[in-house]
């Protein structure tokens, strides 16, 4: 189950950054609605302040239309922190 929670938390982070890139403030309610889960379910996937770290990590990977721009060579998707 832990693997599934990690996958869902990453998906949640990407949706949050996509919202942010389009000028919409990402909230657990908005992201949960996009994922069809309750905000409390989404909160269980993260440690305190982890959401902000994840969204900051993905910052700049989406354009103003919310389209994914891709990754550069310096992006480390296997980071441990």
C-alpha cells in the first residue's frame, strides 16, 4: 500500500504545480477534487510541509497553460529527501 500512496502523493504534487502554473492557488480541496478523493485522504499522503517541497521541486515544469514542459538533465526524480 505504501507504493500506492507514494504514487498518489506524486500525482497530487504534479496537479498542485499544474494549478499553480495556471495561476490557481493549489489547495487540498482543489487537488482532491481533481483526483476524486477527499482533502482528508490527500492530507494523509504527506508529512508536514512535504507538499510545499514537492510543489517547489516541480516548479517551472509546467507552462502557463498547465502543459508539462518536460525535464532537464539536472532533475533528479529518484531523490531521497
